[in-house]
C-alpha cells in the first residue's frame, strides 16, 4: 500500500475529529467515512492508539481522527486524557460527536464540555434504530435549534444517514449549551480566566478543567501560559477549596446535569417500551450468577471448536501441510538451491501429532475431536568438503530455507500456523464484540479479578491470549492504569497458552488420568492467582474503579464483523510477522555460532536433576523459547509417541513447566515494545526460573505423596 500523507498541510482543510462515549459506534462510523484506509500510531508518550484516515466523498481530502472513547473531557483515565489532548492540539478542527440516541443525557454531557471548549460541532445521533424500537422519541429539529448545531440521525452499521452527515459538516457550529455554577465557583472562574488567555482553548473551559481537579493539564498549561500564571491559578483553586463546602468536581458535574436535564425536557422522551424478546433474556442471563456460567460454558465450547479445532486443526493442516509443506516450501528450497548451488542432499524430519477423543453421539450426529498437525523441519547433509564460495552460499541458503530459515521457519510459522489460528479467533472475537457479550463477561469475573488488583475489564486481553499472547499483550492498552497493564502482561506471559500450544497440551492430557488433568489445571490456576495477588502488592501504582457500560445484546452485522476482522489481521501482518522474522534470525545466529547446542548441554543437568525428566527433553525447552507450541510438540512425542520415554508423573511435570514457560520470543519483543526492555528482561528472568521451580516442587510433592 503506497504511503500517503494523512496530516493536513498548508491550504488543506483542518482535520475532523470523531469524539464520543465508548460503545456508541464511533469506530464503525470511522470505517464508513474513510473506507478503512487508515494510519494507526501510538499517541506520543502513551500506548493508546490513534487512528487517522482520509474522509471519502468530500470536495477536498480531509483527515479524520478517531479519538479514544471518552465520557468526559475532564479526564479520569489515560484514554480520556489522550482525547482531551488531541482536542487541544487541533484547536480549529471540526468535531463530529457520535452519541447513543438511547442515552441522550450522557451524550449531551459531552456536548456541554465541547461547548465549553468552544469547538465547532456536528452531532450524530447513532443507533437510532435501537432507540425507536424502545420507544425513545427525540425531536431532532428542536434539539438542533436549541443547540445551534446540525443534528443528524444515523445507523452506522447500515450506512444510514452518512450522506446527510457529510453534507452537514460545513455547517458545524459551537453548541449553545452552558451551565451556571454556584456563586463561589463562578467567582473563581472569573478570576482564573485572565491567567489562561493565550492557550488553544476557551479560557473558561480551562478554568472549569482546573477547578475540577485535573492535574494532568498542568504541564501543558505551564508551556502555554507560563509558570507564574499556573502558580496564580493554583492559589485561586486552593482558596476556593478552603471556602467551598463539598467536592468542587461533584458540584461542577451537578451543574452540568441540571443544564442538560432542562434541555431534555424540551426534546426527549425516554424509553416507554419494556425490554423483552430473546436478546434481552440472553443479556440478563449473561450476568446472572448461575445462568451466566452456562452462557460462558457455551461461549468457551464455541471458542474451542471454532478456534481450537477448525483454526488450529483443519486450517493449520491445510496451510502448513498442504500449501507450505507440499508447495511453497519445496519451491522456495528448489529456487534457493538453483541460485546458490553447493553439493548437498535434503532430508525432512516429519513429526505427526494426532488427537482423537470420541464423544457420545448427540441427536444422531457423531461428535468428536480430530486434531492433527505435521511438523516438517528441513535439514540437509553436505556430500563433500565445501569451498569458501560454497560456504558463503551455504550460509545464505540456511538463512532463508535452512532449519532456522526466514522462510522455512518465520514465514511458514507466521502464515501457516499462527495466522489461521488468530484469524479464526479474531473472527469469533469480533462476533462476541458485536453482540455485546464481552462486557457481560467482564462483569461475571470482576470479583475474581479484584483479588489480583484488577477489574473485570482485564478478562478481555486474557481471553484474547488464548488466541495469541503476542496480540493480547497489545490489547492491555484498554486497561486504565500502568499497574493493571503490567500485571495482565505478566499473567499472559506466565500461564495463558496460545491456541496452538493449547491444542498440543490437550493432546498430552490424553496420556494421563482424569485426576492428573485436573491437577494440572489446579496447579496452573493456583499459580496464576498467587502470582497475580503478589504482583498487585509488589507493583506500585493505583488501581481503578470498574466502570463499564453494558450495551444491549445485538444481532451481529456481517459487514461490521468483516471490517473488524480484516483490520486486526492487517495489524497482525504489520506488527507480529516482523517479530517472528527477528526471532528466527536470533535463533539462526545462536545455531551458527554453536551457542544453541551449548545451551542444550548447559540446561541438561537442570532438566534431569531438578525436574526428573530425560535429557532428550532439554531441546523442548530451548525450542520452546522461540516457538512454545513446538516445544510442547517435542514433549508430546516423548509422552505419547511409539518410543514413549515419560511416565505419567513426568508428563504432568513437563506440562506444568511448558505451560508456565517463558513466552515465545515474538511475545518478548512485544513486551519490550509496550513496557521497555528492562520490564521485558525482568519478566523473562522471573518466568524462566519460576517455571522450573514450580515443576521441581511439584515433582517432590508428588513423590512425597507416594505418586510416581
């Protein structure tokens, strides 16, 4: 895709900023307006992503910026602060505020703050179809007249109202909506305004922001109005705090709501239709303490069958064994051999992994698991001594199509194994997201996660980790505090198996008893809870309250699901595939320098002496650092192959260690990208010995109990 400037230059129109509460369809509207040509980048100094695209259908190319969802411009989270800062950085940009028509009160709370800020605004009331079905009535003409801004009814998922929205952008205006505060607050605002002139926002808005207790704006104000002005503002705020009874922030918000309620009485009739139907019942069941567990079990079963069997089984086998194993890899090897000739013969080591668990027929339909994987490792043998030139050819040959080659390992692994798994997971995740189930899952597990210093929102990246831990680490950006992001990143790296590894672990479970399988699950769960609990007390920083809007259960829209899935696959190709290549190059270097065999010899006494495993299993843990699921495959062969060398206790110990083992090298790079190299190194240095410690302790406990 050719690069194209998405930032307005001289003589180009100012950008348009999409602003709105979470879960109002803002991202869907962004996709419709831009045709999905986007540029995604982190906001400077944060891990919050900001998406930019070119609006289609306008006379001049105009940049559209999709800001993070926010309930207030007086920020309470990093997402809200980024949105506030973007508005300050683009003081002349037009605002398209996207609001949920069913909740006009919350929408107008943000409109009032935009009015305070002095921003030209167009109000898009989205999800009008849902509002009408519930009996909500909005006199949009009267609302537009009272606000003095265009008000457009939209249904973004069906592209309704989009043309009208484009046509009304030129009529954007500052909303005629304001609040009157208590006399002491009004006096303080009047005193602050002279000191805040010259900043890229209405001084009255900045005064309200300052009195509401927003400390994040102080560094920006110092650079805009100077230290002396900020010091004077602080004196005014402290003086008001001493004289004013109660919370300034609460008093300001109360004044805002009073102004909004007065407007609502003129143009808004709330829902008069009782909620009924299967969607409402499913939504109610999803948060019920008993029925919610049944709904969760169905979701997990669907995830297992679609991702674990179809994605990790059928699709991986089709791409890895069929497309890459029989077509692309042989062609690549033959092509490189033709370009870089040196005397050698090829050999391929094939390891087939099969899992078959027959289940009882249901209503005459045969059900069961048939998961299979063939791992092909290219090897070759030289037939005679090589010249210097041939040695160079051999080096380049190995770099591309050798055992640790960029194509035969990194590209084949990224496209043939991981891509079909994460693609099916992305698709299922988009469906769950579109239905509105994920917030309900967060509510269900909130009490458990509170023990770990987290809240229910943390379940979203944890669930996503079952598809790909690397991608799930990036989604920890949705969490409010750095402390929460660090804890979830650690738990993902420690004990959440990706779907590829999970399939191999399930196969290993067939070689042990049911009680051993339960013991494995108990050990992993206990370790995760213990590490999370301790981390919440060791890692400094605040937690956050669990504030999450529960949207209604909706019927998924195919176009919306496709757009979301394709966008996430595009992210995977752009962000993760290069990390696989980098990790393969590192492993290639270790192999060429002889460090890899040396590491195997170094680790062998630890594996034999402490874990009680055969020396042959050492390679599993070394290979597992790059490809943890392949490390599990080595152990699976030792546990279930024709030359089985592991007894039931050794299988259990090896499963625990490989589950808690250090994440793949691509995951380590992503942790470094998100949190810095020191944090990534610290997690690796903790997880490596900790996994072996737990495995060794488990072995000794089992022996003490007379097992094995």
